[in-house]
């Protein structure tokens, strides 16, 4: 039986240190740049962190996916792979 993922949350866990930019570039490739979580703009392609980007730990292991962004409030909903 597959483990149920926790509900999406706005909480940024202590081990969520980086995010991987999965935004599509003009040539239809994917950016793939890793950025510190404290910055919401990609250092390479300059896209804002958005739906579909991955949250990673210090080792680059994917621990979450960004599933929703409320641009009015600036809230981001993260879907973590496992319970805390």
C-alpha cells in the first residue's frame, strides 16, 4: 500500500533549503537551476518560483513540490512527500 502524502501546507520545513526551478525556457527546455529557498526568483532564468518547482533538502533530494501560489497574498502551498 502506498504511503499517503500529507496535505499541502504553507509551512516551510527546516529541511526545505533549496528549490529546483522547473520552469520552461524559450527553447522549450527546463531551467533546472537550484536556488536557496529564501530567494523566490531563479538566479539563472529569473522566473519567479512557481507551481511545479521542487523543494529539496541540503543534498538536492526532492522532498516537496510547489502545488499552488497565491500571488495576492504571496502564499505558497508545498506538497511534502512524507509526514514531518
